[in-house]
């Protein structure tokens, strides 16, 4: 297994695309979050969540990691190198495990850097937008329990999305189709959910990777079947996310508004 890991790591680090895509994922994630934070203007009573705003870039930066994961295996099928790989490592489960381990490690490193940059951008720009203690909002800080959970969960989310891309590419074996399938799984269900009513809308949001459970509460991955699914143990996110709050904003007024909306929605 160690020889397989070393071989996969050698292949990844000797391809220029790997480094550029990792840098691109971090830059894109932090850049989007910084842009959102710098352009946000909040008045008292809007009930925004500083942590959620700070991590907005993850929902775009995840595509770069997914594409990198797809290229990791689909390119081998495309250029025929997979034959040499399987000749050297005939046990496919060992090969896939090594690819998954190396990709998960790279996604972990990129995720930590991206999330740290997002939170730093939120800490620097959001207070000037009105999300500060003077208006009842706690500053974005990793020392706060909700923010720490969101940060750790966001990193885990990026790792799972990377494994999702690897799983899809393993099943499809075509680069363009695999990328299209991954992007469709990520972005199509939330878009379709806006065009239908409950209960279909609720079901679509439950199966979509981006809305089934947020970064803080993703709990399990079924990578072997080429997909990632998640759930929230107490269902708190599913109800609050659709109403526009992740319960980490720390503002009682926002929570009261969310509870009122939920009471109206549930009759």
C-alpha cells in the first residue's frame, strides 16, 4: 500500500496542473469570500450570519477541487496510462484507495488554507459593513464554538466534494462527462428547487450535496457508489437553511424571525 501511495503522490506532484488547480481553488474561494464581505452592507435587523457570509466562496471554490479530482483518474483513462497503472497495481481497490487518500490529503491542505483565508477576510471587512458587536453581531473568530465548527465542517465538505469528483470519474471514465455530472450534482438540484413547491422542493434540497447538510453538519460519505450524501443529526440545518439562517449568527432577533417563518411554513 505504501508503494501505491508513493506512486500516486509522484504522479500528482509531477503534473503542473495539480499545483495550479490547488492554488486556483484557494485563490478563488478566498477571493469570492473577500468580495462578498467587502460588498456587504447590513442594517440592524437584517439578521445576517457573519460566519456564513465569510465562507460564501466555498460554494464556488469547490468546483476547482472537484475538477482536479476528476482529472486525476479520467485523464489516465483518456490517454491509456491506466493500463500501465493496473499492470503495476492489479488490485483496483488498493489503487482507488491510494488515489482517494492522496486527493483527500491535497483537498485537506487546500481546504484549511481556503477556509482560513475566508475567515480572515470576514474578520477584516464585515465589521465595517455593520456586522460588529455594536449592532449585536459577534466578530468572526475561530475561538467561537459555532465558527470553529463551521470552519472544520467546511474543510470536511471540501474533502468530501473532492472524493465525490473522484468517485464520479471512476464510474464514468470520461473527463468532460464526469465534470458535467459533478457540476450537475452540485448546482442543478438547488436551481430546480426554486422552480417547484414543497414537498418536492424539500426533497431536492435534501439530496443536493450543497444543501442536504452544510459544512458544519455533513456526517457521512458514500464514496464507493460515486456520490456523497449527508445529513444533520437533529435536522436543525434543513429547517433553518431554507429560511435563510444557520443558527450561528448569534442574534436573537434573527432566530425569532426564523421561528416565525417556520411556524407559517408548517401551518
